[in-house]
C-alpha cells in the first residue's frame, strides 16, 4: 500500500509530501492524523533545521476530501481538532517551514499553505479560500492569515467570493516569496531550504516566535473558526453546498 505521506530528509532538511495525487492530495482523516504526528515529531527533532511541505502529482492540496469525510460528520469536532493540530504544529515549530506549492492549494489546503512561514510557488499554482462555495468558512487559520497579510478589505473579498489567487498575484501581494516554472520548483525550494539550514537555529526560532506573536493568537483564531464552522455544518446551506459539489452543479443557497 502506498504511503499517504512521504518523508525524506537530507542535509538537515525534512521533506514531507502529501501523496494522494489521484484526488489532488485532498486530506482524509488518516492523512491529517499522520501529517500532524510527523510535523510534531519533526518540530522536536534538533537535527532538522528546515521542514518543506509539498504535494505529489502537480497539486499541493485540494483541501478536505469531502467524499471521504462525509461519513465522519457526526465526529466533526474531533476531526477538526486533528486538522488544527497540523496548523499549530507548523506555527509553533522552531524551524522555518516552507510550503512548496504546485497546482491547487484550495480550502484547507490554502490555509495549510498560508500557515507555512515561507511559500515558493510554481507559476501554475494558486491559493483559494473556497469554503464559502459550499456554505462554510475557513477553518485552518485563514481568517487570521489573510487579514494580517492583505488587510481586511482584500482578505474579505477573497474569503467571501472564494476566488483564486494566482501565483503571480500571490507574489505581488506578498503571499509568495518566489514564483518559478514547475520544473524549477524543487531546485528553487531546495536552494532556499539549504540557505536556511545553514543559519543560526536558535536565532531563527526566536525570530519566528516573535514575528508570529505579533500576528495575534492562532489558538484564538482556530477556536473562533471551529465554533463558526460547527454551526455552519448544521445548516441547510451546507447540505445544499455539499450536494451541489458532489453533483458538480451550481449551489442554490437560501440562508437557512
């Protein structure tokens, strides 16, 4: 059986690769639990200086696998806590975490990319807070990441419409550190990771912690998102949005 999460390490850089390319690396509960555990273990590993998170097969992550998650909606609060473990592990890791973004980073995949400290994107990559299109809200810290990075008006526009942020725009807006051709993505990311791995790890950890503290509390943001998402999951709008997504048709929301 092929591993849902692949891990390699070289020269103090750990590479984690989401490996469900057949569904654009959409997250199911098993993959999320594995990712959370591996991120926490790497964060505690003093031999690892940099963590790179990527996706296999030309996509970063298409968000939660709604088909795979449909059967656990009655346990959604517990499942959401596992998703949030991943975000907290990235934010609290002393090492720099680089998101290597190719193709889609949508829904929770977008929040996962935004949680990373740095992002290297291919020119075919995009970020998309697509939650609203199925009657939901960001629940991986997006309501904190985007307003801090872009200001309230631009962030609300993106979250309220669910529009894509193409790679070139992400670079112009400061959401990406660099944008390169797909065949240069790995080498560009590796070069950045190698530079960081040679840096002073204690200084880097203190810089990251101080910079993130200036943003506010991710724990408070995740708690607000969890409360709102649990309420939205009980609405008819979500039922309609999920049905429309699975049937590949436009949703008709009624505000109920």
